[in-house]
């Protein structure tokens, strides 16, 4: 199965969620920036649910930028895949520089994406955690730790495409999993999209503002309490 783009993936994922009986009632859709937010936006729109983000940055292997060894999430959460680190003969000390760098990036993105607004409360709510795809699951694990600390009612992991083994490992960490397409061997999420264009910081800001109903004339409304964040940054998928 291939997806045309993240919008197509989000709409297909939303249909699967609706078929499983999920609605927007007491539901918060949480997208993982950057690439997961366009998918999450379509899900939230279809279900009539609120939309927010959980800011996470992947910690990559020094010589393999596509291989996630861990992740940093907002709230100071750090997840490290010890098994992969052992296989690559890496220690936590070897990754300290990357951890500090990604922590700073998370803080900067929280300020950019939220535009002065507070995170949507999650306590007692059903959370639909959405990304554009899952390979090693490092960013999802960090996001789950960050969300669990905020005492949600239930967490449902919802994703268009994911590695079968990773989904199996993640299942015990959530209340339910909804995946449109499970792949036995996944080397790169982008292989399952016809258009896997980079998502800019500005696009994330725009979609969050649209979901809040505060997007006006091509930019977030001044009621968000923050200045225009600038043009798209041309950075890679989140």
C-alpha cells in the first residue's frame, strides 16, 4: 500500500479509526511534529476532535542519520534504545552531545509551535497519538512517556504505516493500536509515500492555528499571543 501524501494517509487513517468506533468526544489528537502533524490534522478534522502536538526529536546514530537510537520529548523525557546502542557499541556518554542538542531543539520548537498557548490538558482524556509512520519507535516511546506523566485516560497509537515488529513491541505500552498498513521490513518511512515532502515549522504552526480556529490571512491570529514565526524553514521530516 502506498499513500499519495500525508493528507491522503491522514484521511485513510481517520476512516479506520471511525470504523473502530472512535469519535471526537472527549478525544485529543496529538501529532508528532513535524511529519505527523498533517496526518493528525486530517484525523482531528474527520473525528471532530481537538488537535495538539507532543514535541519530540530523534537521537540518531552518529554515522547513520536515519537510524533512531532514542529521542527527547518535551518535559525533559529522554528515551534511549539500549539494545541498538549495544549493537553499535555506543554508550550513553557517546550520545550526550546529541542529547543536549536535541533537548535545546525541543525547547525551541515548543516555543515556535505553541505560539504562546498552553498545552491542551490531557488528564482523563482519550489520546490518539499520531505520526506519519513508525520504524524503530524511538520518538513514539519518548512521546508516550511524556504523555503518561500528564495522566491521560487512554492512549491509542494511530499510524498509517509501521514496522510490524515495532508495533508488536509498542502494543503493551498503549491501550489500542490502529495501523492502516503494517510492513514486515521497513527501512525508510518515505518509501511508502509517493509524496513525502519535507514539512516546515511554519506548516505545523499553520495547521495548529487552523485547528484552534485562530488562523487569519495566512498567519496565526494575534490572539495566539505571539509574533509571526517567520517563513518555512525547509527542514526535514520530523
